[in-house]
């Protein structure tokens, strides 16, 4: 069995959050989606469980960080091309996200970042390893 990754994120409004990620072109695993949670499919084995804050609290003993004020994590994923980076981030911005930083272009790696509706940080990255700078050694 392949390893699967499930990132769990608290959200204030599940329906708005689902609409936001749907506008970016993502889909959900309906088997793990109900009125308290939605399973966002990021990749073949990578998922984000978007949990209503009250439901998220049932799994933790700490306070929930206000992601609009504090960074708790940067959720980063790679895509196939630089154009796909721009396409996804542009869709996120059109759906209500806020740009988090200027695009970063290192020639071999290109990335853009945004904050989602709850302030969670997302980074979309394209990496061309064939253009990775040679190291001396």
C-alpha cells in the first residue's frame, strides 16, 4: 500500500471553502466528505481534510491558531509546469485568496504563494531538475 498524506486544516465555513477549492479545479473524495469535513484531493496520495473548527477541536487539546494572524504551516505542492503554477494561483486569487508573496523564479524552480479563505498558506511549485545548478564537489 502506498503511503498517503492527510493534512488536517480547520475551516470556518466548509461550503465556502469547498467552493473555493472547486473553483481552482480540485475535487473531493465524497466518501470522506459530509457537513463537518471535506476531503480535498491534492494528488494521488495527498489529501487535505478540511474540518469545521468545532469538529477540528474534537481532535486536539490546544487552541486553534488564527491562520489570518499566525503561520502554522505552509502547504506546498508541485505541478508539472510554470504555466500550471500561474493558472492555479490565478484561480485561487479569483476565488478570494490573497497573494502571500511575490513569485519566486530561480530558473530551475518557480513558485507562487497565497492565503486561502481561512488564512492558511499554500505554495504551488514547479521544479525543473534538469536545470538544477551543478554543484562542485
